């Protein structure tokens, strides 16, 4: 089996827009999956760096206002031709199940199974309306196997190193 040269994979540049330092305005629902509309708003910062010649990147999010840090590890799955994202938080140290997906005409949509308070959910990460200095991100959850979706976390990022 011969490996595909990295420079022949245009998709490895799909996440280049997120590289750098950011200030982030977060909005998270206080209770998920119960029809709540009570949002918690707080600031954070993030820094994302490419790895493996663009085949992966690592982003750390620091949220001193809420006492946690988190890390996203993104990698491009060459055989599947899709991106895979894992999340880990300092709140529990658990590497979460991955979401997977591709860049499309409307931005990125990645999905994967997860648990929320022991309850099975599908997590969906969405980047849309991406600009070089503002890549908005939304996490949506489905508690009914994908029939309906509700936003539970929104991050509005502004480039800090512009």
C-alpha cells in the first residue's frame, strides 16, 4: 500500500482559517435537552496551531471565567477523506468520542455519537459564514436520533493576532 502525498490533499487546508489566536464570546445553555432558553455568556481565548504539515491541528481554549480549559485535536482521515475532531476538557480529562465530517458549500458540519448525563445524543459541530477574522461555531445536539436539533453552545471568535 502506498501512501498518498500530503501535498496532493487539498482538504488538509480546510481548517487553515482557525489557526492563530482568538478572543471568544461564548453562549451555552445552562440545561441541555430540556427545552431551556437560559443561556450563560462568558469570555474565553483560544490558540490553534497546525501540526503534521497541515494534516492535523491542536486548539486550546482557556476559560478562566468558568475555571476550565479545553483542547480540540483535529486530524484529516486520509482514507475516509474527512476531518475528525476529538475534544478533551480539564473538567473531567475524558477524551470525548469524535465528530466526523467534511467542508461543503455552507461550511463545515461534523457529527458523532456522544453522551450527555448518561443519555445518548448526537453532537453536531457547525462552522458557517466563515471569514478570515470571524469563524462562528455552533454545537447542536439531538436527543432523538437526528430528528430534531437544538443549539446548546455558540462561540463567536474574533482574531486576536490580526
